[in-house]
């Protein structure tokens, strides 16, 4: 159970609560067990109004506490504690972490295989059947779930969460407060091959991938995402980057601080993406280009050349009846012949 006082402390790590002084001692001790929507929350749940479209649900809400802006403070039911903030959605995000599931296991499971030269930090958790290679360093309070593999000479920072079946290749550097979800691959071999005279007969010559992956602090990487090691230079993921599930980051890619990347995006090799970019789902980005800071790419956008000016870019076409799409495709092809 989480008290109102604990909620306030957590939320104020990001933004102040404007009416904190008006919350009495009894209200500070009130407890909550989860978060709920305005329409379904009960007196033991926290709720929030982030979108004015849902204002009609506020007056009848049964929530025990509601995060609102000052504009809607007077519409919070008398039975609920109003927590007035500039951004209710950000406050909800902060508070939600108090209710998240946390593993109760701790220490090193006896089935884990850990090299004698590995260094495991204080209060780290190493789950069943993990494999930790030579000269690996695992930071304090970092937790590895079952079946995680960390290859030789890799450093993992403090306070990390690494879920089951994650594989981190040799010589990689993972920062502090990093979350790697199930099945993430960091530091696998990049897709580098040189063609022979006739690939159908003599094949392709493999290029050894000699770089590393370097991941900054406070990075989140979703399930089944692959981040390949560099061919010569390193693949680099900046601080505060968030990456969704099923994303492919090829060798030598560089991603700037604070960038967000949605699912099924593919980024080809040696591309550089700036800070604070927002990349929608199923975006394709060709290799050897640069995308500047503060660029938004809407879903299914295909980027084939560098973007040097901040702003929003799109290229995917919206769904339409198939017959209409076929006629439009014919006209599009005809335009290309002019």
C-alpha cells in the first residue's frame, strides 16, 4: 500500500504539487493499492485527468485521489484528494512506478555460471541459469532474471533491470539505470559482408565486426530488439533513449540523447540520429545518413536521405479502399514517367 505522502514525494521528483499545503494529515496517511481510470477507480486507487475530453467523468469519479491541473481543481469530487500539478500525465507516470511489480528474489542463484574473474556489485541479483563471462562487471543493485548471458569483458552499470533471455555480447558497455526487456540482443554481429565475383557460387566474404555497443544511462529497450555491434567504430545509444519492441539498430548507428523509437523500426548501418527525435512505428531509415535533433517521423515513414532541418516528416499513405488505391498507384507511376 502506498500513502498519499509517498505519492507526493515521488511526484515531486519531477514537478511540484501546487496545493500540497492544503492536504491535511489524515489525507497524507490515506493509502492506495493501484492506479485506475476516472470511470473505474475506487477509493483505494489513484486516477488522473490528462485529457480535457474526459472531463465529464471527473465529477462522478470514485477515485481516492485525482491528479489534475489547477483549471479543474474545483471539479474534483469532495470524496477525493485533489493533487494539482502542471502535467497530470507526467505525474501519473511518476506515481505508477510505486505500484509496479518488483522481484522478491535477491543474491546469486546456485545454478548461475559466473567466471572467477567477474565482479558482481553489492546487492546485485543473478537469476537461475545466467552465464557471466570472464572479466564482466555487474554494477550494484542490478538484477538479471533467468537465462541472461553476458559475454566476456562487458560492463553493466548500477541499478539495471535485465529480463530473461537477454544476450549481451563481449566488450559492450551498458550504463546505469538501464532496462533491457526479454529477448533483447545487444552486441550481436552486424550484417557486414563483401560480395565475391559470383555470390551464387563462391558466396559472401564475412566482415568481422570489431566494434562494440555502448549504451548510456536511463535507457529502456523493449523485447526482441536487436542492437548490432559496430563493424569498426562503436554502435552508440545515448542517455534517456527509449526503444520499443522489435526494433533493429544496425552496426555503427548512433542515437542521440532523449530519442524515442517505436516498434518495428529498422535503422540501417552508420546512420546518425540526433537528440530528442520521435520515430513512429514501422519507420525505415536507410544507412549512412544523418538526422538532426528534434525530428519527428510519423509511422511507416521511409527516410532515404539526410534530414538537416528539425520538424515533422511523413511518407506513408493512409489506408483506402483497394480499388481507389490501385487507381492512385497507377497515377503515381504515370507521374514518374513525365
